[in-house]
C-alpha cells in the first residue's frame, strides 16, 4: 500500500490530492499558495513526508487540440523541480477538462450545502477549492488509465 500525491499546478494556487494506490481512492487536500507558480517548497516537503510518498502525479494542461500552451510548460517545469528536489517518481497526466469538471463539482457542493434563502453566490467557493478537486480528478483519471477495464 503506497500513497500518491497529485498536483494541479497554478500560478496562484496549487491543488493537491492524496490517494492510496491499493484502494485507488483520493482525498482533496488544502491547496498551497504559489507566487508566480513558485510554491513554498517546505510545505510540499512536509506533505511528501506526512503522506510518506515518493510518487507524484502532475497534471499537464493542454489545448483541446492537444497542443501545448505556456501553462503546460510551467506545469512540466514544476513537476521536474519536484522530481529534482525530492527524488520522487514523477508522472505527468493530461488534465484537459479537469478544471471545468472541478468547477461543476464545486458548484454542486455549494448548492447542496447552501441555505435556500441565501442568494449571494461566490465564483469559486472556499468550501470546495476547485484546484484540489481538479487534483483529485487528475489522480483518479491517472489510476483509471493504468487499470484496464474488467470484461
């Protein structure tokens, strides 16, 4: 049984999910702040130690046609730095549409937990951080890719 951390790279926030390779279940963790895409590396080291993992998955954002964009290069750079700093096993995963799906999930959670008389809405609710939802979706999708469907 081993833990895996997944990262949804962003220039302001980096979403994080932790999962167990045996159960292939993942939990959303509190995202960490980044300044121009640079995280507090000590926070990441603490997470790696806390979850006792040497395996990470980093989502790579691509355009819908599969071409790379600036964020693809930045996410790859982040992953390569993770690998170099912490000697962890690194996997990249195509994260197209995970942020869109994460926003839908966050909105559904907000609606499920909201007071019907309360009309004020937030763009990205603090109760459901989109970045970490996206990280969970990245990790779960990565596992599905590794596990062939049963016939």
